[in-house]
C-alpha cells in the first residue's frame, strides 16, 4: 500500500485556470507538507499542517491555498495559474512536527501552457 | 535557515565507496543534518540524520566535524541502483521542524 499518495500524477493546464492537487497519507502521521521542486531540482517548502492546523506558511503567492479536511489529507488549490507555477509538487508527511524523517509522495508534475 | 552547498554532480564505479560532501556554514546550534535520496520521478527518501561526530545505519554513514559547518555522506560499495540525487537538508529546531533543501548532488554509478 502506498504510504503517501498524490493525484493527479500529471496535470497540464492553461494559464488562468484553477486546479487542485490532492494528497493522502495512510501512515497515521500528524504532520503534512507541500513542497515545490523547480526545473533546477531545488526543493522548497510551501506549507505545513499539524493536526489540521497551519504551522508553516512560506512566502507563497496567495493564489496557492492549502486545505486539510482531516489529518490524513492535505490538498493544494491553485488559482489563476501562471507559467511560473510549472513545477513538480510533492506532498510529504511526518509522525509529528518534530520528526527528522519525512515521507514524500511521488509528486505531481504541473505544466502550465 | 541554514543554506546548504553541494557539488552538482559526481561519478563513481560499482563497488567503490562514495563520499558526498555538503557545506552548511550558517548552521544553528540546534539544527540537525539530514540526508535524502531522490530517484527520477519519485519523491525524496530519508537516508540518515545526525548532529555531530559519526552516525551509521544499514545503508550509509554520516560524518560531521566538530564545527558542524560541513558533513559527509559515505555510501559503501555503491551499485548502479545508487544512481540518484542526494540532498543534505538542514532541519531547523523548534516544534515546526523545517527541511531546507539545496540543489543536491547527482551521483552517477558507472559499471
């Protein structure tokens, strides 16, 4: 069984559209994260939720809005997509906010045309 | 947040020991050093973490000098399947631990 899953795996859309990426973890972890990996392989944290509460909110355009309906899910909604939003988005989870080891999902490759 | 610097790429041959270095000059007192491995089209996978001196697990060793401004990941007897990108994110202290990734080192293991 997949520990951290994301849907969709690939997402191709046009500028100006609104899209969502879903993430689910079946590890029973309390903390979940969203990361963005650009074309140069830099991986940067965007958001983190602990028990459905936002605890990390990096400098990200407010077009990006995370939503955590429960501990096992963390979704990412993006409004008015721009070309620069093209990247691979990774969801991750950890046992708690203080854990060193994070478990990453397979990623969602977003291409904005 | 501590910024990390690594070589962009390195090559090795099967069966050799590989040492990948990471520089983290502005690491804070309570920060820990972690290493992650990423294969193409997959998310990063945790390998090892440490604070100082030497840490060893079943897949790798981590060497951290006393000043903690750098660290070295050692992979014994690499195989082709170890070809991947290796990151050394420093994890910040506090309740909201945050991994700060750099650009990683592309390790290519040759036959």
